[in-house]
């Protein structure tokens, strides 16, 4: 039985948001879902240990829901993927394994399906599609139920995390420019 990436991600995010699982990490949920499904379908769609650390930091430090952390980070990284040179993006992907999973459209589409079921997300699929510019980024954050000012709170945490993963200063500066945030250097 083949499990779609969107379904697996939606299931993991639903579990992560549940108060019953408040003491578990995203990594714990990934392992549990993978073992229940008898394969690696959930693991392919779920955050890697590297990106789970980023998502955990966003969730705890900014007091956002797990799906908002995934969606916000994915939107910002999607914008970076579309605006960085292919060389710079390759460097980013090598420095942080799994970052390419977050910057792809699949996770945003899965979130659109997950969040769209609550009736508050008219047009969510369009807002969480490909993030090409700042307007698309603002639309994605709004569709996730966050004020666009949250972009300014996500950016320094993502930049700090990427720096801790070994991303170089010039690439961090480029990302900061794309997201409209300083790098703190």
C-alpha cells in the first residue's frame, strides 16, 4: 500500500498538534508513523532530524502551531529556492540535509489539504502554492493564519539555525535580503 506524501505529512502534523503528543518530538512522530506504515513513505514526507530541529525551534520560540511552523518555513525556503542562484541553493541543500523537502511545493500542498478542511482556508491552495515573491510569501503567511509581521520573526530564527548548520555568511546575507531581515553580522 502506497501512502501519499501529503497524507503522511497531514497525519504527522495532526498528531503533532494533538495535546496527547505534547511531550513527543517531531522525530518521535516520524519514527512512529514510519513503523506503523511498514515502510519509509512517512519518513520521505516528514521532516529530517535537521529540519525537525528548525521546526521545533520555530514552534516553541514563536508560539506557533506545528503546521504554521512547517508552512511558514516552507514558504520562506520556497521563496529562497526561487530567488537564489542554483549554485547558492545547492550549497544550502548540502549544508542542511532535508531542507529541499521543506522548500518544495509538496509540503505546502499537503498543508493546504490539512488546513482547508477546517473551512477557514478559502483559496489556501493558491496561497500556499509556489512562492515567487514577497507578495506570495505574505499570502502564504496570511493563509496559515499568521500576521505577515511573523515573517520578520521567522527570518532571524531560520537564519540563526542555518548558520548553526554551517551555512556560510554570504549565503546567509543573501537569504536575509530575500526575506527582508538582517543577518546580525
